C-alpha cells in the first residue's frame, strides 16, 4: 500500500523560506515521477513542481526561480525548497506520485497524471 506523508508546512513572512518533505512508503521513488501540488479553498489543485525518475525537474511559471524540487531515492523522500515566498503561495501543499516514471512538461503538472496523494500540509505566508 502506497503512503505519502508530507511535513514541514507552517507560517512564514513574505520573503522567507520553507522546506517541505514527503516520506514515501510502498513505492520506490526512483521508479516514479513525483510532484508537489497546492490548493486554495475554492480553487482547483495546481501543479507546482515535478521530478521524474531520472531527476529531471519541471516547474510552474509562478514558482520558477523560487522553488526547487528534489528527491533522495535512498530515503524515499521528496522535497520542495521554497524561497522568496509570497502571500499568493499560501495554500495546502500535496505530495503526489505517478505510476509513470517519466512525464513531459506540461503534463507533469497535471493532476490526472498522478495516482497517489498525501494528506497535505498547510503553508501560510503573511504579507
């Protein structure tokens, strides 16, 4: 059974940084494309960043240059380093894993490409 557990959310002032982590079990992260999504109540879930089984990242334009996705296959963990945070980054952030190893951008940021989801972690940025 696949389980994804996010951690690292919290409150931060605009301009600050946070690191999100996602611990995966029941799958080998080296064989799956994984991603971070975010959602604000009332809005659709938005793809933020993805990383394929070869470690190739893709990013939404809104976070390009500010967020970095990475994974540690030895620990089976996924990370999202968030820098220069803005008020509009406030959302619940979700970790996701696909059954596929490689997904090309922009499909890599589409919700329906992912099969497994975490419960989410809240990020709140105060202006």
